């Protein structure tokens, strides 16, 4: 109608032709995107319970729904983790809907000694988990968690309360804190990667202690220790990057997630 008014009442419009051309172009772009192997992305749903959170993009695979999904809990120190976002994007290539969390502020491991602050961050993570479970096409009963460094502490808490949150598998990268009581009540299998050259040497001892406690209580907590691997060994921009360890950990992680989250 607007086009007709601009051209005058006696001019014929070419709306059907234009629509056809635009539809063809759009269809071509979609095909081009799939041919190039890109994944669909969209913005996440802003949490009503945490309106000040920084919402990260949601990455979708090219496979058909319903999808298993992964929530990535980043390391400390950044508002937005490019490392966690890259992991989420790469997981879409493995057939998962994936999203990284933002803690909405810079935090450190000291937060774990402040119960109120730790609980506040757990609420942010729980909101993010709830939002991810309600993304289009996601199977809310097939959720995995990946925790990097400090994110590993939050991940282990989710692993112990997995009965009602849809979590079915947890992966921890170089963030194995000492939570013996939580490990005793694990509800899902945990796979932990740790380097023997980590600047936080306590993580190495914690890894084997948590594995022992889990085994004594008939829980699954598997540990893979990499020689000469430092804290952040899978993060390419860092000086700690260790290509063999990073590659092996990724393959093990994907196999672990596939085994626990994908139909067999």
C-alpha cells in the first residue's frame, strides 16, 4: 500500500516480483550458510530473575531438534570470557546447543569463602541454566556443564543437585576444589582434566582426593592428568597453551558428553 502511494494511483506495482526475488536471495543465503558449515546463533533470553546479567549468545548446531545442551562456566577475572564463548561455538559443531555464562562482574576464587556471595553467583548460574533449558529445541533433560577453573567449583555443585535441573554430565578443566561432602552426593558422572604444572598445585592433590572419595561412595569422578600442562592449557592466546593436551582433552570431553547426553 505504501509503495502504491509513492508511485501514484495509476502506476502498477511489482510487489509479487520483488517478493519473489527477495525470497530467492534469502533462500540462497541460507543454503550458502549451510554449505559453509556455519552454525545458527541467536541472543539468549534475558533472565527475569537476574535482569542485570550479561546475556551471551546461544550457539545452535545444524542437526535437527531436540538438542542436548551445554552450559559453559568460565574462569574468574573477566566480565565476558572469549575462551568460554569459543568453547560454546565449537560445541555447536559437535551437535550441541551451547551458551557461556557471564558472572556480570569480575570475581576471583576468594568468593568461595563468602557464602552469601557464592550463593548469589550460584543463582546467576541457575538462572542461566534455566534459560538454556527453555531455549527452542533444547531437550531440558539432556544438559551438560563445563567448568573452567573457578567455574569448576560451581559445576561440581550442579553435579550434586542434578536430579531436578536436567544436568546429566559435568566436565571440569583445571578447577578441582576440595568439596568432599558434595562429591559424596554426586548425581551425575564427572570428568576432570588437570595439568601437573598448574600454578595452583593444590588442584592436583584435590583431583585425586575427590576421585578417591567418589569411588568410595560409588560415584563416578574420572581424572586425566597431563604432564607439563599449566593452568589454562587449552586456551590458545595464553602462554600456557599446550596443543597436545588441549586436543586430547577436547576429544575425551566430546566422547564423554556424547556418551551421556546423546541417544545411543
